[in-house]
């Protein structure tokens, strides 16, 4: 089974992050500029302190309006962030994402942000695994 480390080796470990004191408006601009669905908020030591997703932004704007854009993102971020490690398997991550109903999971090693895994990454690698298994079964059948 594929591990998070294997996915990060192919994908890379760059994570677009921000500071919890930045305004919601600046966080939204960064999401749009980088074309990403979630912004990981870290402290100066790269410890994860929160995450802000597109869903969070929609909920805030629907309930509070555009005036919320000038408030600190710390007011709106999810503080109890589910994270994984490089040793976690794809199955572990799928289970956590499904149970928690979220699409982005920071990867933390030694308490420090080390990458991020999205549901797109998980699906891409799971489909590749299934295609490989299918190919191997077909090859076995034709050679048996």
C-alpha cells in the first residue's frame, strides 16, 4: 500500500501557508493566487496552528458578509487540524478524510509542517494502484 511519503516524493513537499494574524481577505487572495483549496496556517516555527478551506470562506461570507474580510483569519480557521505523517498509508488518509469530511490534510513530521495531501492526490494514487492490479491480473490470466 502506498504511503504518504511515496506520494510526497512524487508530488513534492511545498506547502502554501500563511500566518494566523493575516486578514481573511489576504488569505482568500492567496487561495485564489495559488489556485488552491486550503491554506495551512503556521507559527514562525512551522507548527500547524490552523487551516482555512474554501468551504470555511464560503460559510463566513454567507453568515457575516464582506466585512469579515478585514478580520484576522484566526477568527475563522479550523484550529483542531487533522494531520498525518509520512508513514501513514493511503488507506489511513482516505479513512481520516472520509470520517472527518475534509479534503486537505497537512503532513507533520517532528511537529513541523512537512507537506500536504489532498483528496485529489489520494484518488490519483489509488486509481493508479487499481490500474496496476488490474493489469497484473490480466497478465496472469493470459500467461496461465
